């Protein structure tokens, strides 16, 4: 059923998310505060892991049969709290095609705090309004051009948000702690990766457009998400193949400052001490005057970019 056997880990992680999402509801009357806190942390991590999986599957569907991929997209939507199909517009058609330009809804130049830590912490909130606007415009366009995609998107949205409302009515405390908070963390985290992966890089260079993190544990738990340059150069390459592509094509050509081992060390240096917003050459990032988003939706031609709507 799977196109790549490495996706057994994908399926296992999604199943693990649902196990830990259900357990608190079953044990709720007997949980103490420490147990509640621990389960919230576990659910946040697993929901974020599923958000990474969402990212991976909208590029490379994991099953051989289209029907199974559509069903898996619905399952994934429950794991990170939003339509899986909705990841396509802002990510595939905006960010990937127009990285760091005025048509990239998630360009890092929108984050303009002098304290760099605030740019990372609030990146999601700065971006979310423009991402949603693009998603809505894209959805309306696909309603006419790709009704099959739109039906999948609408079904995912109805099921996910309908379930959230039902859970809030049933037990609002459990819903907030084990559904809303983990889902918000997942969305905050997956959008926030864009900041440390691209800020201060060179979007016009064939290799220096992305920052890479090659640590073993990071990439094991987050499905090689650290090999971001390889992903941008080959967005339809399966996540399990990214390390080999990175070793052969990215590492020999990318600037050493964009090929790092440790993400935690990088975050400490850039956000805690000395906490300077620098480009990959070690110079202060100079932001051009802020500009509004250009309309990238008008240029979308799904006939020419069918692969960018993989899984739908």
C-alpha cells in the first residue's frame, strides 16, 4: 500500500498521536496536575510531528491509491487541527514558487522586531492573516477550476471544526488542553520553521536559499525536515531521500554557515546570546521597506502545476 516503506514511521507516528490524544479523555477524572501537564507536552510534540507529516504528504502522498491518500488527508487534518488540503496554497503555490519575495505569504521580512527572539515567537501570528486570506482566495478559485480538490478541502474543514465544537461542548477543559493547545502549537511551530530556515539566506542563489540542520535526532523525529535546501530544490522528493540528496548536491555547494548540525545551538545564538539577526555571511540583516503581498493566486494555473496539488 505504501509507496515508500519509510512511511511506516509516518503511519506509526499518526497512530501514536491519536493514542495520546484519546488517553487524557479516558483518564480525565483521575489525572493530577503533573500528569495533565505531561500529557499536554506529549500531545503538543506529536501534533507538531503530524504537522510535519502534513507538509510531507502534500508534496509526496504516501499511498499508492488516490482514495487512501484522500482518507489519510482527512485523518491528518484531525491531528494538527486544520484542513490538510489547506496547506497546499500558502506552501506549495506561494512559498515554494516565490520564496522570500512579495508573493511569498510567509517571507521572513514581515517580521521586523528589533529583538530577534520576538520575530521567532510571533512569526506565526504575523503571517497567519495573510496565509488565511490566500487560502480563501485559492479555495474560491479551485471551486471552479478543481472542484474535486475543493470538495476534499471543504470536507476536511467541516469535519475538523465540527469535531472541535462537539468536543468543546462535551468537555471544554479536555478540549482546550488536549485539542486546541496542541493544534495551536503545531500550527505555530510549522509556520515558525520558515523563519529560521530562510531568514538571512539568499533566495536568489541556487543553494544558499535555505538553512539546513543535519542533526540526527532532529531529523529522525521530524522526518528529515532539517534538510530544507534539498526539499526546496526537489520538493517532490520523498523525505527519506533528502539526506542523500543533501550530501551529493547541497553540501558541496552551499555556504558552510547554512549547513549546520544543531538547531538548538543556532536558536540559542540567534535568539538568546548574542541574539543578533545576521545573514549567512555574518552581516546584520537589512530589511527593505515593508510591502504588501502581491496576488499570487491570480497566477495559479493548476493544469500546469498538477504535481503541486499532490494527494488531492
